[in-house]
């Protein structure tokens, strides 16, 4: 489905099955290394694109509710099709840009906000705080450029992290869990 739709809309630059499997699907699963107790958890996947990691997380953890957010309406159409074809539930969609969402945050907020390949800018990550309920979490999926640096976020404390090479590849991934604090 990803490759078929990818010929019509820009979902991924990867075209080889093994690259897609490792660099999208396995990479998305690395979130499981740090995600807190997940039963009933409400997760917001910012800039989800083709559904990574949110769609994969919902597949692996069907007890969570995932909101897939992307500003590109074509990607939202793809995601709705994928959810229907895969028979997934507990998935909702937000077709908006981040600034609009930050201007009108949901109440009470999400339990977890995930940022993968979206931004490593500390100022932007700090702004995500308004989307997270009290005592909620931010998960930053970081690549090689941030391998050795910790992002100092206001109003968050680092609660856990995992770093390693994705299986069957040479790609480094670091997943950092930040807890929102008062």
C-alpha cells in the first residue's frame, strides 16, 4: 500500500522493501523501548507523514488511541485508507499544521506526543508542552546528528532513553522520553 500510494503522493523516499521495513517499521517500534504504561494511552503523532510511528504503534499496541497529525491532506487520505484496509481502530486524524494546533490545544491534552523526523529544535519541542496533559510525556526520536547531545527542555525532565543501531542496518536511532513537570 505504501509503495502503491507513494507513486501518487510523496509518502517516503525509500523504495526497497528491506529499507522500508527497517527504516520505517522497525524504527517506529523503537518507541516501545521508552513508552510508559500504555493501556488507554492517548498518543499524538506530529507530522506523521505515512503513519510513522503512530500507525505502527497502534498496530502493535491496539489498546492505545493514536491521533495522526499531518498538514498534507493527501497523506491524511492515505492514512484513512490504510486504517480501513488494516482494520485498525482507535485511530483519529488531524489535518492541520502545528502552529494552528498549538494556538488551540486540545483539552485535557495527550498522554504522549511523539516527534519523529519532525524537529530537533528545542524551542519547538518546548512549545509542544501545551499539547500534553499534566504528568504526560514527549518522545523525541533522534538520529545521528543528536547522538551525543541532550536537548534541554523547559518544563520537562528526561525520564528514559534508548540508543542503538537498527537491526539489519547501520542506522543509529536514539529515543528519548521526557516527562512534563509543573
